C-alpha cells in the first residue's frame, strides 16, 4: 500500500497491536472509509484449529439480520417442473443437460449456481470446472436443494458464505460502511455466534484466537473479544 497522506495519518492515530471495543472499531472504520463508494465491512477470524485435518475445516452460509440485496446472477441446474419454479423465483439462467454442456465449454456467465438433488448426478461432472471458482453446488451451503425458490431468495437477499482458508482464518463480509453502527454490531454478533456453533468437537484449546474488522480500503482493527456479544 502506498504511504499516502491518509495512510500516514492512520498510522499515526492507530497504535500497533491495539485492541478496540466492537462499536468503537466500527466508528473508526467509518472515519477512515472512502467517500467515493460504499465500502464493505469485512471480518477476519483467526481460529485455533488444525487446518490439515478435514474435520476441523469450517464452512457455512448464513443470512444476517441486515444485508443489502445483491445483484447476483444465478444459474439453476434443473429439469421438469423445477425449471419453471426457478424462473419464477428469479433465476437468470435455468437448464439441464444443455446448461451442463455450455458450462463445460466455459460459458460461465453467472455468480452463483444451484442444483436440484436429482441433477447433481450429472452436475458432479463439472467439479473440476466449478470447484476452483467456488461455484460448485454444495448441500452444506444450501445450493443443492429441492426448495429452489427458497434458495434463490436467500442468495438474492444477501446470504453470505464463510470458510477457512489455508491459514485457518475465516473471512467474510458483514455489511456496508453506510449501515448504522447498531446494525453492524448486530450482524457481527450474529456471525460470531453462528461461527462458534461450528466449532469442531476435535479441536483443543482456544477456538477463536483473534478478531479483526476492516473496510475494503481501510486499516485492519483488532477487536477486543470481551466486547463481543
């Protein structure tokens, strides 16, 4: 990052290794946010897990108390009556074998995709194409389901995904800088509570080691865990 005048001011005012109360951190994040666009508020959580063990990797989806609606282009792999259900629910791309073949050819002009359980037998052939892009339908994420209508509504309403990276850190977005601080606190606490429920039974010691928030362009702020919930 360039050592701009703004960055010099931030570095002068914020102390290294400082921990902030949750609401105070949101106040600071707003202070240093860009006036040119509505930045996202992102959360990073350092977990006390053994990332090498598959049963300790965390992954899930959730609908936060307040989220902006996303402009998301959804593809649905379906057949029969499910095709009409998906179209009525707002899916931009719907199809069966033809959609699978187009996807194999690299025609991936969608942001999320959903599949009925019946279609997954054929959609599984797309694993090497959709998997690396994070688009492969997954029952754990609610994207392999018989309730196509509900799945589409949740994605359109801003449902978020979260998972551990290679370093055992969970990253996700909990809102926009334009949100009220109370709404951001509610979203953070909700996410924190749901994350704790994902604690693997095989983990030992402290599960949540460190908490950070940052805006898209702003500094990382470490959160005092005693101020959460």
